[in-house]
């Protein structure tokens, strides 16, 4: 067999370009698997380690105020291992270096370090000391973004009073791996920070002596009830203390984003490589079938010489295995490097104490095995065909290819108009069925990847436009710590530079329809409000009902409600009487589960004449006035949050544009490899099969470009057919992805403009042209005189 | 019969570099091909007849010496000019027909008419070779003789000045071979085409106006044949 290995080596070498095309596809497929698989493992392990380290809570309950003593029944619920009462408030930070007030989440931590639930990991400085009561630990990203360090002083508005706090350290916590300010979708550490206060100080400053407004809890591993059941029971037990919301870990914002990313990685780690390896197997199939046919006389001779079927089979299979092994190993190497880069990218998005890329031997072994399996599957058909031949028959040249009419010829009107060139193209496409199918499949996959990718990008921009340009139109949103009256609206309207002020009333409540329940909130807007404009599914503005609710489609779906139905609303404010209210309109939104109604109507529902919890502002554009506005805002009491829409949208867009650019780059690269590799391969095989035909055409006076145009048209037909199939496939893929990402927190719209389809088509053609240029080079270099004289 | 030269080879050498060995395929060959004649070149394998045909047909170029088509020196043609020359001037007939398997008889002929400036009617060309009944048949559905006739029709349809035939009867039985020869002779007499036929079969030389014998890359004899035999009377 030694000498056959020489033959093998030379053949591998002689088919260099073809193999390179296939290798590219395999390498990218394997690299996808390895990089996404590694990143999945990296994140999963980092998450598990971090959650263990910080003793991440399994649930949290948010309520108005509860004495710690009254929490005992919750702690004793079957399945509850441990609870931790905590004080949490939203507040604003006043930094001298920053003109506008920034937002803060204030949380209490034990005075002395204990391994409590949702513990912190100190990064710089240290934990609280006994030297001062007003010590604070700042979350590391905020400190870094605002140049704060241990030893600095920082001013926070706590319980309507401005307080000077001394920074003892910076820390991170597993609760804030993905740290989001309320109402946004990307972390913005410059404008939002978490501040940990001493428990004793927090109790003192918020008048929460021995009380809490948040309960964290951990469950035993085999709790007899589900988390949901336990939370429902806890809510019943704490009913008197005004429960706003109960959040299982699965719905905790940071955890949810992180888990979604990890879940996405897992599906992509399976899905993307599958596409590539399927294409690679098909393309390899084409190449080996060609090789086996080309070598039928060699095979016949080998058999005549006494080589067994097994030996010949093994010889051809080795060709595939060599390709699979090379692709697998190179893919592993590339995948490892990509995983390194992805992990670096994740380090900027997620905050972990330790997130490193590791080498996973099991994953690599799996990757190489998959690659080999794909290569073997790809090689089987061609190799088997050779074995079926009897030696004597195999040694005779192959009879001329069967000719005959193809289906398209029945359409005589069309067929008769085609030039001979086009007829050759169509016949060749139909006759080389396997090759054409491989080409169409590859193009379909490439186009689907492109189309769905472009649709995701469009969806993201649409979502940003919808949420932050069409739905929310204010420049600044102020949130107050308590309900306020008209005076607050007036006060806000009189701040310098304010053009328009509109009131907002937010009431947390539980919606109930039969046995469907959901915790959420209702937003009251004034009649004819212009700064929040709820919209329907076609993004058309809808009128906020004066009586009844305009409910987001997602919430209506969860509660099994339609427009016209009645829903029971249990408000957590005011008199807290359950109310029967009609659902008048269904609105659309891609974030959260907003419900809108008229502010006067909502005020009456909670037993007030007129109340507001926030004000939306439209500002004059004069920057000088903006400074005056910020200065006064910092002194305004009772403000617990300031959302600057412009800076929010900018930070979202900056983050998104960056990740979108990376995404586009990777996407186009992936699709390019699929298109380019498969087209190059199928054209070169086609060229090799038709050397004699090409030579004859040259003798007849056809130039190399004319011959190239035949092959180009053939590729173009396959690309066009594949792209036409791939586009709807991409659409369906996006619908599937949008469905899998459909959560209460965030949903992806399915939008496709002409841009998606045009870009997909243009890129498909571009890759085809690119591959064709290589084919043209091969045509120019082809020794056709030799091909002419070769006896097939 | 006209005697002005259509093509002229002057001291042509052709050397093939096969790895480190140089093989001299033509050695100082000078000859003429006259307008409107039926010329047969005979010689054993390796005598250089195919090489001459390739050079004359614009498929290959000479290593040394000069080649003239009418008064133009072909040795200085660019690749594009050679393509042009093959397209407009030469019709090729191969031993193994070289039809495009994917195309019917008619379409195989159209392959050459589509790139020609002054082609014959496709059906007429096929009628001339007696294949008016087989227009829509594919190569795999035709006998060798029929395939060769399609190839002749393809060469003819471009309306070339020069028909170059490389062992056109080599793959055919005697009877079919004679039919093909008859066709080629008729093309000369009826349409006035210049036909050059190369073969290792000396018997075929009897139908020629002139015979050039080759051996080891050299012309060993040029003989006029004032009374060519009709193909039907030739035996081999």
C-alpha cells in the first residue's frame, strides 16, 4: 500500500485549489464549533464559579417595607434554605466632574463582611471599616468610568437629603454581570452605578430600622415546590407589606441576559457548524466522485493487478480522511484563537472576576471527530461508485455522457430563444445533478445566513428607533421617589431650558385574568401626551384611552386577553383595592410589558385626585441653559432617577454599532467562505470534467473569456437558484430566532426592507464573481492542446 | 485547379520540452498548402503530421521558422489573433469527433455558427452531411459515422477557407470511413474548400490531389496525384 500513499499525496497536491476551497469551508465550520463551544464553556464555568463565590440568590421579593421579624414565615417555607433582607433604593449621584446628575442603585451590605447572599467581590480598596458609618463600596465599572478611587468622597441624594459618602473600595457582584440601568438595553457604567452602604447606615438614613424592602432567598437543591409556587406562597404571606414584584433567578435581568447569551452560543455552536459541514460534505462528495471517475482506469488496473476492493476503498477514503483531519486540526487552531477574541469581547460586555479562555481537549476531540465524520460521509458516494466496477469495464474509457432533453426544453418558446451557450449551461446544470444540488444548497445556506443576519441588524435598529425615537420622545425623564402632586410638574416645567413638561404616573400592580396572573405596572399619561406615544404593531400612534388600558401585546398574550376583555388589576399603591378595568387597545412594544392609560383615570383607580411619579421633559437646544438645568436638577429634592434620552440612545447606538460591525464582518466572511468555496469547487470540477469540450471550443475559435462566461453563467444559475431558496429560508430563520428570543424583557421585531434582499443578492453575485475570477485564471492556464490530444 | 499557396511553412522547427528532454517534433519543414486542393499528409506515429496540423490550424506555434497564411505571417500572431484566425479561417475535424455531449446535433453545429461572422445555415450544413433526419439527436444517440458527420458539419458551417482533418476515418469502419471521405472530397469539388487530411493510412492518399509524406519530423516526399481515385474505389 506504500506506493498508493505516494499516489494519494500527489493527488492531494495536484488538487490544491479544490482542496483549499473545501478546507476553507471545513475550517470555518470547525472553528465555529470550537470557538462558540469554548466560549459557551468559558461563560458557563465563569458564571457557575461567580454565582457560587457570591452565593447568588435564587429569588428576590420587592416590597414597600417589611420588619425583618415578619420574614420568619417566608424563611420557614419548605424549600427555602436561607433568606436575606436588604434595603434597596434608586437615587442620584452628584459628581463635581459631571454636570448632570447620575443614577445610582443603593444596596445595603452587612457592616462586617459575611458571606451573605449576593455578596460582593472587592476589586480595589477594601470592605467597610469601623472608622466611619458613611462608608460606601462603589461598583468597579462606574468607579472606573468616572475616575473614582478608594479614598474619594462622593455625594448621593439619600431619602431626599444630600449625603457625603467615603469610598472604601470598589467591587463587583454576580447580580450585575450585565449591569443595566432600568429602561435600557446596554450597560452604561458612565451614567449608572451601584453603591453598597453599611446596613446600619442604610437603616438609619432611610428610616428602615430593623426593616427591609427587598428579600433575597436561596432554595434547597430538591425543593418540594417549584420556585414559582414558593414565590406565590411568599407573596401571600407578605401580602400586608405591599409586594411589588417577585423575581425568580431566571427572570433576574443580569442573569437573563447572560443566560440568553449562553443559550444563543449553544444553539449557534450546533447550528452554524452544521451548515458549514453539510456544505463541505456535499462539496467533497462532488470532488471525490469526479476523482473516482477520472481514475476509473487506474482503479480497474489496480483491481486487475490484484488489489482487493477493501484496499482500493481504503485508498480513496484516505483522501477524504486527509481532508477531514487537516480541516479539523486547522479549525481547532483557528477556533481557539477566535474563542480567545470572543472571550476578550465578553470581558468588555460582562463583568466577571475571572473570565478566561481555556483549552477544552474534549471539545477539540469532538471537533476533529465531527470533521472526520463529515469527510467520510462526503467521500463515501464517490468511493463506492468505483468499487462497483468490474476491472475489465473499469479499464475501458467511460462511455460518452448520456444526452437527452431536459424538462426546460418542453417550454419551447423560451428554449428556442436561448443561445447555444445558455442551452449548454442549463443542460449542464440539470445533468450534473449532484454538483448542481451541492451548489444550490451551498448558495441557499450562504444566502440564508446573510439574509437572517441583515434582518437581525435591521431588527436591532428598528427596535432602537421604535423604543427610543417613536415611543419615547422626551429628552429627559425625571422619576420621583414618592407620589407627588401638580406642584412637582410645575416645578419641573419651570427648570431652566425646559420647553415642555408632561406628567407620568407609574403604578406597580398585579394583573389577573382567571388563573393567569402577572406582575407589572401601569403608566398613566395625560390626555394628548406627546412625549410618550404608544404605538400599535404597525408603529402607528394609538390614542391612550381615557377609561381602560392600552396593553402591550406581550402582556395581553401572557394573560390571554384581547381588546375588549376585562382584566382585574391589584394596584400596590393607594387604597390597593382590586379593580375591574377594560382592555381597550393592544399596543406594541419590544421591551418590557408596558400598559398605558389616562393619568387622571389611573389616579382615581388608586384613590387619588391627581398623582404623578415622574415628569417627562422636552428641552430647548441651548447648551448654556442645559448647564443651568443640570445644576438646579442636582439640588431638586425627591428625584430618584434622571434618564437622559440622548446620552442613553448614544450609548446604546455606540455599543450596538460596534457589535453590529463585528457581526457584519463575521457574517459576510462566513457567507463568503460558503459561496466562494462551493462555487470555486464546483466550477473547477466542471472545468476538469469538460477539459476536452473546452479544448474543442478553443479550436473552434472560442476565446478564454467566452469559455469562462459559460462556466460563470452556470455558477450564476446555481447562485441565483440557491439565493432564491435561501432568502425565504433566512426569513424563516429570523422568525424562529425572534420567537426564541421572545421574552418579557426584550423581543425582536421581524423586519425586512429591500436593503436586506438587495444586499444578500449583491453579495451572492459578488462572491460568485470572485470565485469565477479564479476559475478564469484556471481557464487561461489550462493546457488545452494537451487536453485535446488526451484520449479519455 | 488553382495553385496559389494558401499557407506556407518556411524552415519550421518544433521542439517540445518534456521535462529535461527536448524532443524535436519538426525539423526544418518547408511546405505549401494550395488554395482549393485536397492535400493528404501521410506518416507513421511521431512523424510530425499532427504537429504540422496544429501549427497550420493556429493551435500551436513553431519554435523556429516562419508560417504564412496568405501574406500574413502567422508566427507573429498574438493569442487573440490566433483565436480570430481559428474562428474565421479554419474548420477542424477530429479523429474522436469531440462533440459536446450536452448538445444535440443541430446545437453542436450552432456552437460554431454563433461565433462566426459569415456562417452557413445550420440545417443546410447538416443536410450537406446527410443528417437532416437526426437534427435533434444527441451524440450518445448516434453512431460513430454520424458523429463524425456532425463534426464535419460543425467545421463546415463556419464557412472556413481551410478544413483540417485529423485522422477523420481513424475511429470508423471501412464503409463508414469511405462515406466520410466522399463527403470531404465533395466539399472540395462542390464548395471549393481547401482540405488537409492527415493519416497514417497510406491508402487514403489515393483520393488526394497532392500527397506529402513525413518521417521523423521531416518531409520525405511531395507527390502530385493528377488522377485521384474516387473514395468508393479505395480499399484498406
